[in-house]
């Protein structure tokens, strides 16, 4: 039975030919490292809008959207399998970055015939206000849940300011909303799980579109850093910089030999 199950996708691969091979082939530039430059270079409460505008856009691949307090740059690969955005929100009084978000969704499989094939990566840092930090909480877990709710509230507000100008960014933002809402439902049902948010493996949860997910949140002074991985990216909570560093120590990639019938 197991052999039969493996035979079906193999036959599909042979019969469908180059279209299947093309689906498994990386689409080319820009790389995740290129599209994440602005996120990592932007420092909350330090970077100005001029600093962000200098690094946020890859003109050949991305479109920039702006509002009074938000700058966003979003792109999509030509064949539509992968899309991404970087969004920076500013303090209107001090004109420095107050929140930053990085989003990537990739529909191409990382491993052949393994589900889920799609993956989503979302990172953000949010400078928290006294309206959240100054409140009294019964316990630390209640405080963490309240902070995560504030992150969701800020994300909705920030994406809402630029999504009318970029429909794809609005759709991608909805996926993040779903993920944060799913996490909050789980934490409301089991508040004790919030204690795991700052652990290396974070908290596992289910997502309606990507099956499985992981979330981690670290609070340092008045800044909350949230990391979410869904689908094929949910195996760990590494960021793009970690993945790049790790790849330098991996063995060389093996060449894939394609059966002649595929041509």
C-alpha cells in the first residue's frame, strides 16, 4: 500500500512532464535575503522614514505603498507562487520607526510529496505603549496575552492603511490575522501555554490554511518580538539570517537527475 501511494505522485511527475519539474524549480531572484534587508536594518525608535526609504524597495520586483505613518514594499514572483512584504510604521510625533513587519509566503514544496508544501514566515517587532505596559495584570501569562492582542491590533491598523493601495498585501495580511487569532483562541482556552511563548520552540497551534504553526514572542523592555512559522516552515523558528548562516555549513547541494521521459 505504501509503495502504491508513492507510485501515484511518481507517475504524475512522469506524465505531466516539464510543468511539474518547473513547479519544483526555484523561481529565481529576489532571494529571501534580498527582500529582508530593510527589516533587519530598521531599528525601532532610531530609524527615520528617510533611513527606511533608502533600503526598503527593490524597484525591479516590488511596489511601494505609503500612508501618513506607514511605508510598505511588497512583491510577488512572476508565476505567483511566492509573495512577500516589508512594512514599517512610524511614531507620528517623533518620526521614528515604531513597528516593523516581514512576511513571506511560498507555495512551492521544500520536499517532494510531503504535505503541507506551502510555508509562511512572519516576523515583527513592536514598540509597546504605556496603555499596555502600564496596566496591572493578575499574572505574567495574562500580560503576555494582552501584549499579543496589542500586536494584532497594531498589525491590523498598519496593514489597513496601505492595503487599499495593494490588494495582494491585504490578502497576505489576512493570513497573518488568521494565525494570530488562532493563537489567541488557544491561549484564551489554556492561558498557561503563554508561559511557553518565550521558549525556543514556542507554542504549537493549528491554522486553517497551513495545517500547523509555531509562534514565539520575546519581550525586552518595551519591545515585543514575534515570530510565526506556518506549514512547511513550522519545523523550527529560525529567522532568515539564521537560515543563511546555517546554509554556509551545509553540504553542497546534490544534483537532481531528471528521468528522460520528463523531457
